[in-house]
């Protein structure tokens, strides 16, 4: 038995429309975060679902590769101190202050103290090396502040503010900030490396 062409098309067209409508309304599932407890353990079986890291592709401005050298000794014996993260900067400052030699003070000023700070001293008729003297005079207070931010910018009691371009403020909060002369460490990024501006 033959159906008239118009009746077949009348049946197919609404059915096709309904099929397309249902497929468009179907919900799609996408795993955005799935990181089981044993992720990273060799041979771990996750039932066919590979772990998904929601931070994949996120760039941490303070992340430092394990192979990154933070102190480079040149053939002439001079050391280059590199601070690709604020936490490394704090460690370098303490080490050079503890060394306490004129050479260490010069290295600290030239390599780890921001140019804005040095210019501030010059504008007020003083030599930038006086800032290093100030740091030595307050060495014990600096040690207390740095001890309460052992992971630098990643310390849980530290809030990081960004008041300006490439400028960060590491601010101690709560009980960690009590009884300190310095509660803020102002740092600035210069050519990918961090330098100290102020302690407040």
C-alpha cells in the first residue's frame, strides 16, 4: 500500500523536529574536578576515570621550578642572588644580613633592594646604603616578622595585597601579627625577580 507523499512527509517532519529538540535539551556532563586521595600513586586504579586537576593551566606567579638556581656563583667568585618568589627573597635577605660583611651589604643593596627605595634615600639627601644599616639595626625585629611567615606569600596567616603594578604587600594578620614592629613586607617584581621595598 502506498502512502501519499504529502502524508509521509507530514509524519516524518514532526518526528524529526521532536528528535532534534530532545537532543538539544539533553544535559551534558563534564568533570571539572576529580582528584582522588591516591592521585599520583603509581599503579592506582580509578575505575577508568582519570583524575582531573581544576588548576591545570593556572600559572602561579610565585611558582619556582625545583631545578631553578637561586644563587649563582660566577667564575670570579661573585654570587648572584636571584629571587623568583618573595619567600626566596626573604631567605636571601636574612642570609646576607647574618653574613654582615661589607661585601654582603653591597650585594644586598645592589641585588635585592628595589630601585624605588634607593631613589627615595637619594631624594632625601642620604646614601641608599643607610637602608642596609637600618635593616641591621632592626635585625631581631626582622627575624621575628620573617619567622611568622615561614612560607612567605603562601603562609596561611599572610594576606597578599597588590597596591600597584608588580608591587605586593605581604601582611601578617591575626595573632601572628601581634607584638611585632614590622607587620608588612613590601616587595616589587623587577625583570621577573623580586626585590624588597619597605618593612612597615
